[in-house]
C-alpha cells in the first residue's frame, strides 16, 4: 500500500516541477517572444488543461489499484498499477516532446541562442532553489533523490523506471539504458512505435553546455545547463556531472555522477563543460 501511494507521490512532484513549473514558464516565454496574440488561446488546452485531465485519469486508475491492494486482489492491483504507469509515462513522454518542439520553434524563429535563453527562467526559479541545499545532503541522500526523480520518468528497456547504480569509490554512477526523457526522445519508446521523435531541434555549434558536441536535442541540453553549466557559474563547480552518450551502437543514453566529496568533480567532467585543462586531459 505504501509503495503504491509512493508511486503517485513521486509523479505528483514531477508534475508540479515540470508541467506546472518548467512547461508553464516556457509557454509564457514562447508566447511573449513570438508576439502572436492568438497563440495564448491556441495553447490553452495543450499547454495546461490536457495535462491536468490526463493526470486526473491517472489518479483514478491509481485509486483503483490502491483499492485492489487493500482488498488483496493481486491480479487487479497489478493490472491497475500498470495502467497507472502507462498513463503517467504517456504524460511524461508527451511533455518531453512538447518541450522539445517549443524549443525547436524558438530556434527556427531566432537562432540557437533562444532555446538557452528560454530555459534560464526555469533554472532561476525552480532548479537553482531546488538544488541550493544539494551539498547539505549526504552522498547517499543525493543518490536517493536522483533515483527518485529518474524512476518517475519511466526509463529503461521496459519503461518501468529501471537503471543501474555503481559505486566507483569516489562517486556513485547512474547508468540509463535509456533514460525516460531525452533517451526516449532520441531512441523512441519501445512500448509504442519505438521510433525516435522526428525533430530538427538540435544545436549546430559546439558549446560547453552541449559537451562540445553538435546534434544534441534542445531538450537534452537542460541536463547540462541546470546541473552543470549554470551551477558551475554560481558555485564554481557542477552539481551532478553527466556523460551524454551519442554513440548509436551504445546501449546507454546517459550516465550521471554523484561525487561523495562536495564540490568535487573529476578533470574529465570539467573538460566536457569547458572548465578544465583540455591539454592535460588529452595527455592523460
């Protein structure tokens, strides 16, 4: 019963931070930037109402699952929980695609700098405050918080929130095959059509926030901007470095690194975001 309730609580946190936070700000920014008066009305349903309606359906399915658990109906509980997962996962996936398309539209209209500008507000009002006490947490708590957040994106080959965690000595390493957001965008959802989301919204110029790469979907850049690039500007170091895997033959999409020593990152982590000694790292 507690785990069933926890499943809904995890997704509610995601819903508030991403849909009622990031997506809302991004829509307001886009409407203001494009200066099309009718756009606000056009986006009223896809921008807010549809997500609240889907979430209400998900909560109803979840309530049915909780009732089945209480009644000891194992088969019905399992079926209802999986229907809940499918609904929550669908909300997650369509939100990722919507955000990617909004950022792409800004890029197509005014250039590569506009998606980055559009994401700055979410960092300043959501992510910066959310992670301000990051280094007050123990390494285990940082790992637990990261695991909670990524479970509810429903990554992994079965879209059940699976990923692997390794202890590398100085850090914990989370490996996603694939992650449930950018990985789903790049490689598709195996439960539906299994095809990547068709998009032209990628960076064309190597940047520190794209790990020196080109062809990174705009959605994926928020991982570096929110947890590496802008935190490094604020605090002098990234909070949670990551490795973006663009090898099409690799089973992974991303690896996250949670260091046990606050404020520490390996040299290669700093080089990837343009803050390390590239020559020294090449010599290594």
